[in-house]
């Protein structure tokens, strides 16, 4: 229990919003020592699942305050809101169920390592938990609505080690973090230094390779870009700009919003911005099908000479998309729209996404667009890079407690794809990141009305991850599936005595461990 609580606390401190990323490299050691010292005992089985459950509680309970969803989410597809928040369902049901499921599969244990002796046993004791945890982070990022919180790789956003995302995606970060932790734990249990040295050495080598491999062969032109942050939420009905923001008047409301966001857009253009990104769901109509809105946007783009990246949302089908308004001569044109790739199905959203995402052609610049939680799946940014995108944009609509997690995902998405990224939010955390995921400009985490401007180096992404995709994630998932099948097969045979596993993991002296 003490080891689990200590690991949970260290994991929480390593993750955003505290973001002491270096702690992640030792956070799992207390729980892992219990696992490796007593692999057949109940304590060993419970330590890591309990640490993970406590870790998620520490992250999610403060992130889901009561009143969070008041006026925001409508009627969720899954009725879990109590007091305007899903916090009770998450804290009292979802997280305990996750912990119980991890306990049931003996998560955190080096499955099958007891079949080996000597050096192979040591390798298994490190590699097996690392692959299992990588599969968990991969599954959560792809399937879990709460996947913004808890993946181990988020702790490395903004850290020098984040360059590993360019090599094999964020899954390489999780793999390295867990391997280093279990190597340290094994060294403590076996009283040998070598297990503590090999994973960090391999990680350092991978960081050097990633730094070399992610350098672009042919950098593109430098382009001034801007993110618009209006500083309010669309449920604030007391604001004049939102006085008509309701069903039946979406077209007139869109005109109000275009004029308000147009003021910030003019300021950005006067400061030199050539691409200006608006936040998610900037209007609830399709500009192409609404003549007055279309004219206003074309006039704004023509006046400023800037390409406008405009996300919109259609309430009736519950679908979001993004288009660009591109100045051309003395006029401007609207491009085709690109759909949101990851609809929030738990809020009733849908998607028109099919096949690979494709960038928008905008004034000779290929713009890869993402909306909402699209960046929670790093593969999408990598696929946009593979399709020729030269700049990424992310229009979001976060609440304060989710913005810092979302920003961490977007930093890693930019570095993994090797493309600069412009993040525009209504209230919190708008920012610009370069092609390595480094922050160039930032609106901060407080609620402000502002523009965020920076000059980025565009050009096609050329990272290994943009070419390989989620290979490491799928390898980890395949390994877990194979381990499960082998585990079922072993259960059909007579069980081995529990103490047979002890020499492989718990001691350097096998005979002494067996007698113990």
C-alpha cells in the first residue's frame, strides 16, 4: 500500500499540470520493487494496479469539478452527469473498475519471466511490463474518453526526451520510461548495477538517433502564424456577441462572431500574421451554405490578406469541420471542409471522417487541420504529415482543467509529426509550437482575450514516426494479446509452485531465493 501510494504521488507530480517530468523516470520504482521482490504474492499483484488507480484519481477528481458541464454539453449520450459533472461516476465507478481489471490481468508483473533464468529473466522483467504499459497507453489514447489524463508519455512533453516521439510516436516514450523504472527496481532487488544502466543507455542512444533522424532534409519557408483566443465561452449569454447564439438564429449569431473575431484577426494581420487560426466551433453554420457569412469571411480575408482557418459545427447532425478562407487577388475563396476525425461520441457527436485525413490547400501552403480531441490520437498528425501537410492547426474548446493536458498532447503531436502547430482555444492555453514541439508563443493558462503570434518554419514532416506510424503501439498490443493467450494455455496445465518464480526475479542467488 505504501509503495503504491508513493508511486501514485510521484506519477501525479510528473504529469501535467505539475509537470515535473524527470520524476516519471523513478516514479514506478516503489511499486515495481514490490512486484519484482514478491511476484507470486498478493502484494506484488496489487501494487501497480493500485498505484495506477490512485494516480488517475489524483488527476481526474480535480479536473472534473461540479458545475463543469452546466450549459455546455447538452444531453450526453451516456447519462453520467451529477451536479453538472461526471466526477462521481468516474471516481467511484470507472477508475475502480479500471484498477480491478488491471489487478485481474496481473498488470505490472513480468508475465512469463519465471520460465527463464539469468539474463533472459532480467530482460523479461524489464521488457514485459514496459510493453504492457505501452499497450495500455496506446489503448487509452485511442479509445478512452478520459485518455487526456494519465498516459505516461504526457509527462515528457516539453522535456528533451520528447524527441523520442519523432522516432516512434509517444509510445516510445512510455516504453522507455517504464523500462528505466523497472531496470532501477530490478537493480535494487537483485543488488546488481547492470539492470539500472542498460535501459537508460538505450534510451539515450534512442534520443540521439531521434534527434538526428528528425532533422528535415529540405526546410520550407518561414511563415508568421497566429491563434485567436476570444476570451469567452459560447454559453455566456450576457455577452452582446452571443445574444443570438441559440437555435433558429445561428446565421445571425455567426455574423456577430465573425465581426468580433474579425477585430482580433485584423490585429494579428497588422502584426504580420499570414495564417490566422480560429477556435473550434467558431460558428454553428456552414459558411459555404450561408451567403451573408460567406461574404463577411471573404471580405475579412481579402482585407487582411491572411489565410483564415475557420472551424464550424453543425448542431443538427452533431458534426464539426474546418475550412480555409484564402485571399486571392482582390477577393477570397472558401476551400472544401475537412471533418473532425475523433468525434466525442459520449457527447453525441458524429463524424464524416473516412480514410486518411488530408490537408487543406491554402495559398500554396498545405494545412493539416485538427479539432477538439483529434490531437489525443498522435497518429492523425503523423498521417497529415504523410499526406504532405506543412503546418498543423488545432481548434479547441477546452475547460481550464483539460487545457494543460491537451497542450501536452499537441506538443508531442507537433514533435512526432515534425510540423509546427497552431493551437487556438476560446479561453485557455492558445499557443504556437515549432516542428520539434517547442513552445514559441503562449497565451498562458489563464482566461484572456488575446492573439498569439509566432513565425514558424513550415515544410513537409520528415520524422520516422510520420512514416512508420503506430508500429510500436501495435507491437505492444500484439505482445499483450499473445501473452494473454499463452496465459490461458498455461492455466489449462497443472500450476507450478509459486516459489519456482522467485529465483528468476527476486534474487541474484537462485538457490538462496528458492530456499527462502
